[in-house]
C-alpha cells in the first residue's frame, strides 16, 4: 500500500504539522510507503519524499503523477473556495481512495459553520471523500450536517507525541531563559489573533508581582510576530518575555516539559495538541474554556485577564505535576487501519 499525505509540513511547526509528521513516521515504521505534498506557502527543496509545489498546477501534476493508493488531505481553518477546489482535485484522480481530516476546532460553532447543510457546495465536496476523520465530536457532527454518511465519519483524535521528544537539546537562548527565570510560563502555537497572546503578555506583569522571577516563553510563528515584538518592547517586563520563534516539535516538547505552566488562551479552539502534550509530560495547563478540554486543565473564560492571572497563581502555588501515562500509538494505528480497509474494499474481488 502506498499513501500520499497532503497538508502543512514543517517548518513551521504546529498541531496539524505535528500530527501529519506522526502519521508519516508511523506508516514508514510499518513498512508503508508514504510521500507528502506540502500545501502551504512555506516551501523548501523537494527531499525525502516531501514535495513543495510552487503553483496550483504543480500540485495538480503531482496529484496525477505520483504513485499512491490513498490520498489523505489535512485541512484547518476555513473551507475556502481554494481548499474546496483542492478537495475536488483530490477526488478527481481515478482509482484512488481519499480521506479528509478537518482540524479546525472553531469552524463548527462559527457563523459559516452554522450554515452547514447537505444542499451546499461544501456538503457536495465533502461527500466525495471515501472517509472523513473528525478530531473531535463537534467536527463529526458537522460532517453529518453536511450530509455525510455516518459510516464514512471516523472520530480519531490527533496524535503528535513523538518518541524522540525528550532527546533534543534546547537552543541556547531558550535554555538561558529557563536558567534566568523561575517559574516559566510557556505558550506553543501560531502567532495569530485567535490565540490572544497580548493577554498573556499583559498578565505576566501581574504574575510577576507575586512571582518576581517569572518569565513567559512564546514559541511559534505567524502574522502577528512584528506586532507582538512591539507590544513586548513597550512592556516594563519586556526582559522577561522570550519570543522564541518557530521551533522543531521535539524541542517544543522538551520546553513544555521543563516549564511550570502551559498557557492556551484562545478566542476559539479545537482539541489542542499542545494541551494534551503538556498533560502527558506533567506540566499544568491553564486554558480558555472551549467546551472540549481534557480532564485536568484549569479552565478560564476567554479574554478574562483576572481569571487567567488567578488560575496561573493557583497552578504555581499548588506546584503539583501529575504525569499521565505516555500516549500510545493507537490513534496512528487507527488511521493506518482505515487506509487498509479502504484499499481492501477496492482490491477484493466479487464474492470475497
């Protein structure tokens, strides 16, 4: 069996990227051929079975030229016309099975998500896929509102905890930040408006009144990088905030494990990989309540500075790290098993 994964491939790193990499590593460890087409604007030279087409035509050529049995498309954000066109292209290749994972936690409750209906272009496009993977129950319900058959909808949580996570050394700038600050608050994700990072920057000043050596480590990249730099430079506690930029996923895991609290402040969010990773390595988590956080997370209302400050203080004062059992690879195996079922249905002869 040969598999083609399409989606955002690191760098930069994020939850979707980490999940895609984890799937690919698991497939290859099981002897399954797996190539990747990166569909973002972040491009490198083609290498090790990862392709970075520069144009839509280049992507289409790869879709029709590469050898594969299953194409698995990973999408986040909104179902834009461009992404719907990509979905249709994937399903236009003859003889291939197609799978879609939709990673957008905020879409089902958004205004456009609330218009989900079978008699829409989105519903028509999504029903072309042989299988739809929902990373949470809300997305599964969204697929069914679009008219997808229940048998084609599969709830498989994302998996991104790589076995090599603890083996990476921290870059000198991050290691030095840990040496100079105690406690360290960390946030890992994209530098985008929905993650409300200015709130974290502002609240750090209040946290430092109680914990004078506290620091905030922000790992990630995105459109707000320059704005955040200016906001940090304007804060009296600017020397105690490290905007670390994009870091490799194993490095992020090690930094999360070394931190005292992971922050996940969002206007909307799905089933955050970073939150689950922090819980598994024993780092306390304070996160905006999105109705689907795992057990063990301290929940705060979105955009509530006072509640965020209070919950951070409680987590630091408690000082208890509860390490959960290390995640197995069941979710990755569930994806592989799904691929195999799809291919088996194609190859079996009548009467088998």
